[in-house]
C-alpha cells in the first residue's frame, strides 16, 4: 500500500489547485523512499548507515513509503518548483542535472508537548537521469547518484547527454537521490520543561529512487 509523505503538513489540498507554475514540465515522477538503516530494525538509539544516531522521536515514521512529485520550471528565470502529491508547489533549485527543494514548517509532535515549538524541515535532492545516462548505468539508479555516480556528458564516446528538452519532450527517465527529514526546536528548551529527547536534532535520511510516469 502506498503511503503519502506525511512530513510537512498536507501534501494535497481539499480544494482544486491551479496548475503548478512554470512553462516547462520536467515530468511527473513516482518516488520511493527507503530509510537508510545501520542495523536491520533501525530502532531508536541505533546508528544509521552514515554513522549518526537514528532518530528517537516516535512520531517520525521510519518505514518505507512512496509519493508522486511534479517538477516544473521557468526557462527564462531558471526558477523551478516541486509539487508533492498534487499539493502546493515548493521552490526548488535546478542546475541542469540535480534538483533540490527545502521546505520548513512549524509542526506539533505529540511527543514534544513540553517543548518550545518544533520546526520540521524536509530536504529533497534528486538527480534526473536522461535516457542515455540511464542506459550507461543499466536503467536503474546508480550508487552515489549525488556524488559522482551519474555519467557526465559527453561520455567517452560522445554519446551521453544530460536531461533536457527534445522534440519528443523532456528527456529524463529516472530520479535518484535522497530525502532528509529533521526536527528541531525553534528555541532552546528550559531544563525544567521536561522536553523529550529527540525533539531537537531528530534526523532521518531516506534514499529516493523513481521513474517518470
């Protein structure tokens, strides 16, 4: 069963939304998020694959999930947007290969009732792979897609091209990267507040992999 990304408020609104901004579509994507685990069950207090402590906040999901994302862009200004699950578009940066979107909201976590307001931040970073890049890596997400894993144009034989517009539409087949979700206090908690451990500095990392629909 597919789960919606329940990190930042609601990803879809009750009322119909206007089309996302931007005259250029970079595609509608279905992305799967897999928590980076250091140990099989990824329990509280254990280590993630990057060596940092696993998030101990029980309100934060540590299970895989999937979601839809639409990417649009304004070629004139270079501004890009990421719309999750049919919801409101978020600002994004696009350098021609990698897209990144960071969004933060105040969010109430039941475990943090004795704390100052908590801020939930979500950072989504994905490399979009063109058809020729996808062919080189076996039509799947390569290891380390954000750190040298994506073939760089023009390639040894000149046959590798990056993602971009073609007469047939935008050339990109796979999206590969990571999602980082974090929770932090908006201000320091008083020692006597009883603020639960994990309400400040909770971080969960997910690998992201998906295909264009």
